[in-house]
C-alpha cells in the first residue's frame, strides 16, 4: 500500500519541514544528500496517490511536449525521463537563468504489483498524468458472507 510520505512517518514530515525552511535560503539544499540515504526532491515535481484499483502519478512538466518525455515501467518502478531544451538564442545576453535545462529522470518505486501493459499517460496543460492499474491479485475483493443454518 502506498501512502503519502508526509502523513505516515513523523521523521519524513520533519525532514520535509526542514527542507522547506532551508530551500528559502539555499535553493540547492533540496537535492543535497551527502550520503545518498535520504529521499530527495527533484524535477519534475510529482504527486502520487492511489485508490483500490490504480496508482496515479502527476508530474509538472511545463513547456514540454510528449515528444520530449518518456514514461517507462520496469518491474516495480515507474520512470519519467526527458529533456528540456535551451530556447535562448546564442546571441542573447542572459540576465537570469532559474529554469533548469537538459536531461532529467525521476523513478518511483511502486509498492504493489501492477498491470504493465495497461499503464496510460497523457500530457495536458504542462501536467503529465499517469494511471498505473494494480494487478488483479492485489485489488480488494468483496467476499460474500453466507449465513449458516444450525
């Protein structure tokens, strides 16, 4: 079962709050992890949730087209990768560059078996929506309760 990291574990919630505090002062702190042990944020920003039938992933990808994006499913992982190209003319004098450019990839672990051949993705208004159907074996089933006569 996948639950939001922020609501399940108080340590994760505390880390999120500390990250938010430091991100205002040191923007690169959000991805700093000297030991490679803590979950880090990255691009694209994502929301992940589930219902009994599916896992849903939304990723913010402003300015990208489907031809710039790949969605891959392998085993129990979903990967979103792509590239944001630099649109600044070579002759331009850049005053500020805050939008990241280049290749990116985010991989998330899916905590339940899935139906790989039924994963669907769509891009609308800069938001990539991926629907990942859970395997039939892990979906809740209603069990009929029978009354036994004495």
